C-alpha cells in the first residue's frame, strides 16, 4: 500500500455491540456485503463499506450510526470487531498525529459503490432497492427505544401470563405463543414493531447474553383488549440453518417459561414496518413460519376494528408458507376467520405425497388480484420470514407486474418511495 494512502484518515463505519439487537436489518440492507456477523456481533468491513447509508435509517436501535476516525492502515479489522463488547474510544488528535494520519476525515475519499454479484457474474438481488424506509402515510406514531442500554431505564420487567404451543404436539417443529404483561409500566407498541428479550445468564466466555429480537404478534391494544400486554411467536431453535444441532439460548428459555415468571425486555423497536390506518386501505401479507407474528397482529387489529363497526377496511390477503400443515403456527384460528374478511392461502413444501408449493406459487395463482394492487396507492405489501424467501417473493411481484404490462422498475421504485413494500427477513 502506498505510504500516503496507508496514513490517510478515514471515517470508519462501526456498529455498537452494546445496543445492537442482532436483528440482521443492516446486513440485509447493505448492497456491498460490508456487513457480516457471527454468533456474537455484527461488524463492518472497512475495505467494503462505501458509506452509502442504506443501513442507517432502517436500524431500529441506532447502533449502526457510529464511526471512528482512523488511519486507513490501522482500521479496525472484522476479526477485532467480532470480539468487542463495546465500541472503542475515539482516537485523540495526539494519537492520530502519532499514527501519522495526514488528512482530515471530511476529505477522506469514498470508495465507489460495489455491486453484489452471483457466482455467474450477474448482478445479484439487492433488497434495499425495494424495501421501504418509511411507514405508510396513515400509520400511527411509533414509540421506540424506551428501554435499553442507552435509555434512562436499561430494561423493563414483564410477567408471563400465558405460554401455549401453537403447532401440533408430536412434531419436531415446536412453536409457542407467549404473552407478556407489563402491569402499570408504559410500554406502547404497534403492529409490526418488535421487542428485545434479554436471556438470563452468560455465554461460554462469561459475558452476559445479548438481547434477541422478536416481532410482536398482538395488536396495539393488547393480546387481551384493554390490557398492557403483548404476545410473541417463538420457535424453539434446535438446529441452525444448515441443519446442524444447536440449542437456541433465547428461544428455549422463552418456550420453557412458566406463567408468573419474570422476563427482562428492551425496546420497542421499529418505525417503518407499520400498517396503514386509513379506511379502505388494502394489506397483502406474505410470510413463512414465525414470520406470521406481525401478520397476526395486523389481522387481529383489523378484525377488532371491523367488529366495532367504526372502520371500513379494504382487502386483506395472506399468503402463508410452511413445510407442513402441522408446522404452521395458528392454523386452527386462521381457518375460523370469515372468508369475507380475509383471503387466506397456504403453501406447504414438505407434505408427503404432494408436490412442493411455496408462497410464490400462490402469488402467481392470484396474479389477477395482485397486479392491480401493485399500482393501487392504498395497497401495502408486507413480507416476513426467512431471508431465503425474500428474493423469490420480490421477483414474483416483478413477474406479475410485467405480465400485466407494467414497468417493474417504475412500480418497484414507487412502492418503496410511498412506504408500500416492506421486507423483514432473518
């Protein structure tokens, strides 16, 4: 490396491990592959980061909005960041001078944007091109970060008032519906927001467990109407995405909780994955597994509004995927919802003796209904579930748009700009 470049002062983008809730939003939004993670921390590779800022506003905690002035040759490595429990202090002017830094941070060059590519050399899928950073114009105001490492109160204590399994007993897929009550302490939430659960104890290195993020599965006025409680949808994790045995710290802790036990909570988080509130607005929900949590919250809020007779709702469409019917959370209650209230379609990919079907297949079958909604300013699309579904769903929307004679580049940009397409995957 040229000596002048090596001593150049850069503005190194970093993630604060103290307040990060490991939600994966930043990694999803980063178009250059600069953000990665291990079991402990999310980190930024200085050699890949171009400061495009696509990751800044979607971050629910603000942990992503940090930087340090560093000589380029001394930039914190990914390996070093993975070991951090907190951000290092800013280098003083004296320390920078001793390191031979020669340029002011504001004049540091910014690398040209990198483009993610697939193994074939073609431009890869970038969800940040489509994922809205703004909520619907009629969404309610979301309160965030009321409790957490940087808040006045580090956490709030909730009491378990319900814990029931919502997938069939006798199958390995164990999902629970957990209800937490906050008593008289304020904890305002909206459908589409999430909270962080802090498991007790410490990891193998003796460090306290960091918070795990879970989407809220109940409406804004409580799992039980008029009560200060929320519900979560928790899948017991017994293997990683590669099928290797692993016991999820938070999920097993939560699934095993008994009524009356106490839980430490931080949050709430999220300002964009919110539902529209204006009359006749339409909601299209596309999810897999526990990605159904925010969809349940939105559906239940609309159901309560409908029962009150004070709100004229639009269409509700749900495309819900799982491996089998037995692994589908809330299958029974969903079946009982009136057909004139919500249009539900299930896709099962592992039913013995049946062809594999995915949510994209269902969407294609309903393309005649979805195509006009893509250009309807009162229609909003929400996608939640495993990261692997994200690309397929968006490409299917593009396929539906183009089959209807629409320009997807214009439609996709309009969806994002108007806060009408929201992607939340993990």
